């Protein structure tokens, strides 16, 4: 599901992975979780488009990515 409502979610608390390299903080995605969704955005363009996933779909993705 795509969420194109940039700027309309000021209540979200965005965070980056603990694996992010602080020397170049612009090469990372950021996530913000709510009880029903996980939002993902590009740290280089925080006001741009973002994605929103159902929590169970995000968990499936993380499990898949961790095996790669």
C-alpha cells in the first residue's frame, strides 16, 4: 500500500536502523510504526512519498530480508 500523504502524519515517530552509518546519514530508510501499520520513507526525502504496510506484511518482509 502506498501512502502519498507526505506532511500529513506529523504524529509519526521516525527512526533509522541501528546499523545505519552515522557518517552518511542520507543513505538509509526510516520507519515509523503505528498499531496497524509500518510506514517507510527515504531519509534523503522525508517529505516525499512513503510506503505503509500492514504490520503482518512488514513482519513477513523483515523475516524474508533477514534470511538474505
